[in-house]
């Protein structure tokens, strides 16, 4: 007897339809044969499923059974097929009478006792079910909570194989899982739910201003300063001033984290943008994504959030160079023998570095022992093309004891975020008819239309370009940053002060060695 159960396979962060076909009662040696390009974890499902069936009080097949995962041209990975395979076996052997079995998309790992366990990509499975017009999605509890975020798609949570059988046979009714996500869920702190705040930062007014401009326009940022100047401390507080993500953006964030094995829990706070800070020993694959089975890397996990690279020159040159195209395009294409996937990676790059190998070049209290060639080699680890893609370079000088002892509270994250939100509203209105959301993502046509400058301003910019030996890409960056500075002040047109401030944010281009 043949039974068919609908499930799905992850390709990157998207799910594609997989039909689990089970046929029992075949002549030959009593055993289970699994075909359809199953991976190692899928092949092991035979033993898990048989144990789950028997321990749940049902009868395992006693005849030759063939299980086909269609289409056979796509490799299947992970334990997501345990539950649909078990239900297919029960339906094929006549133990489950469920005429509407094909109306549901089903996924879930099974323990030997028959209990269900969460799986990757629950959100993507729900989106697939919505696309195919399924009546519902059946998943383990934690995965079901995540999948319930997809609007107008019924999701049902099952704790065990037996509960799934009771529901599908009509013997037990299950309520639809309702999303419990709250836009203000999180720890107590500022209004976005963070326990960090910019009011804890002492001094560094220039850096704070540069951060404000960066976040307001979605510009990449590089901070240069000695150890202890607060670069990392400032970077960790950048998410506290970001605008709250829209539901569409949050679902994109969640789908990437779900595909990488992270579920909706305390580590991924509700409606908060991701902040990723990989160590400088990370590999190219870890940063970009890929692997034998292509999956998201750190740049995709930082989608719609912040990617913080501390000690930027310490990263491998090859790892840094793979950032160049994603920074421009906002997505990355990974090709492997197992297939090709396209992953979103529209993130804000925040990087920090010392001015020299010892870290004390230009420090009035500590002597630098680095020679000029050593400093040049150190800074040369970051290529010119990569620096061109970082819109804002700002110096973070060391702080005096007097500045650290000041009791006057600095401006809070809430205050900064209000100004940034106003600037973002201007940009959203400006780009309402495009997929661009901020000035940092403007293309050439948008740049020409929205960053017009007068003849005198053009002469000023030309003079700066010639003196600092800036590239054509740096020219565009200055105009984009100028547009953001103008938005923060509510100005309709770019003015000379906006342009001068933007030019100042090209520290490394000036090649100054104090």
C-alpha cells in the first residue's frame, strides 16, 4: 500500500517541497529501503523511526518497505524527515486512517521513545506550506512557535508521534499555535529592551557622532584608536540605537538563524537586530558561508544588523577580501558540489583597529616603539578596495583620567535613536518606490538624483579628492555620508558644512602617521 506525506528540504534559507513516498507489502526480504539521495542523518532515521513506532504502541512494518524522498535529484539532510516517514509507514500499513494527510506539511525529529524534537528551518517550512496552499503545518513545539510567525498559515504543535497520529485521524483536536512574539520583549533597559546604553560611554564625542551618522544612513564604520579607548564598548552599544526592525525584516533575520540551527529563544531576542562579533581566527567559510552543505556564514547571520570585526588587521587577508562583493551587493552566492545558494547579507560593518602594531601611535602618555615601515605593513593588511567600501573612518583617541571621572551622564541611546529614526523616515520617503531603505545603499542613479551639490561645493570636494588621493568610490561615499548628515539636520540640500564633515571621515585615506 502506498502513502504520501508532504515535507520540505532546506536550500540555503529557503525550503523546497519534498514528497515522502512509503510503499509496504512488497515481496522480498523484510527490511526498509530508503532512496532519494538521503544524507547520513536521513539514513539513520530508519532505526529511530522503527524504535519510535514500536515504543509508541504501534506495529513496525514486517514486509519489505521502500521509502522514496522525491525529487531524487536533491540531496536530503537532517532529521526533519523522521516524523513524516513514521506517519507514512503507519498510513501505508493501515494503522493510520487520515484521508487529509496530504493537506499538511510535516516535519520533525523523533526520539527513540516517540517524542518530537525541534528541527532547522521551521519558518521556511511554514512559508513553503503557505506557498503551496497547505491546510496546516505540523511541527514539534519549539519549531511550531517559530513557524507561527507566518501570517495566515495554521500551525499545529505535536509533542509525540502518537499525538500526531491522534490529530490526523481526527481523534484529538489541537489548537492552532499563536505567536507569542512581542515587539517589546526583552530585558529591562532602554526602550528597545537592551541592558547596554550609550549613556555609559565617557568622552569620545567625535566617535559618538560618527556612529550616529553611520547608523542613520546605514554606512560602514571603522574606528582607529589605542587599546582601552572604548572602541569595543561603543560597538556593542550600536544595536541600541538602531530603528526597530519591521516584521518583514525580522522574519528574514529569523529565517537565516533558523536555517543555521538557532531557534526563537532568549539568545535571539524578539524584534532586536543581530549583533555578530566573530573572532579574528575565523575561516573564510565561517565568515562568508558555505561548507559541504552550503549554509549561512557570519555575514548572513548579521543580516539587517551589525557585523563587528575587532582587531581588523588580525583577520586573514583572504577572509577580509571575501567581504568586498557582499558589502556592495547585499547578498552572496555560494556554489558547491551539493548545489548553489543565494544568501542575503545586508549588514552594517563596524570594524576597530589599533593605529599601529603596539597600539600606542599618537598616544600622549605611552611611547610607540613601532617604525614607520612596521606601521605601513600593519595598515597594509587592509586592502585599498576594502577601505573604499567603508564609508566612515574615525579616530578614537585615548581618554584622560579626568574624562573618565566625570559624573555628567552622556546622551542616552533613546535620545540618539530618536534623531536616527527621524533621519530614517526621511530616507524611507525618499526611496519609497525602490528596495533601498537607507542612503548607504544608494546606486549611481539615486546618487545623482539625491546628492546634488553646487559648483562651489564641487570645487571643494575636488580639492579634497586631489589632496587626499581619494578613489572614485571614496567620492561616492563622501556624497552619501553628506546626504545622511543633511538628513540628520533636516536640510533638504547638501550644504558645505555637511560636505566638510563627511570629508573628515576618511582618516586612513589621509595616510597620516601623526
